[in-house]
């Protein structure tokens, strides 16, 4: 489920540097998320960093790019060349 930035974006510049996949860039008017690079931070963090930091809550799931957890993990592995290491509870 790639994320997207709605037109409620205030261009605060908080999200772009926090994206571990470099999926966020400045568009013509507001920031945009490349759905081919967005993994919702799967493989990097427990929660999407842009969503956590956005002061106006304008980053929902993109309805045209719905992906399963397995698809997001595969995208992470394709983008980084690294496998996801499962966390084992002790």
C-alpha cells in the first residue's frame, strides 16, 4: 500500500529527508510519493516515518496502489537488495 500526499500538504519539508527509500520529492506544488519506491517503511521501521512526522496528517494509503505486507517486503528487497530479517521474540 503505497502512501500518497494529499493537497492538504503545507510543504513543511519534514517528510522528504525521513524517507529511507527516497520515495518523496517535491512536485509542482506539494510533495509527492513515488508508489514504485514507497514500502511504507517496511524493512526499515515499524511505522511509516512520513506519517508519524506529518503535522497535518495528509499522508493516507494510496487507494490506487494497495499492496499486501508480502508485496511491500518484496519491494523492499528489490529496492535494497537485502532480505528482511524477521525479529525473533526471546
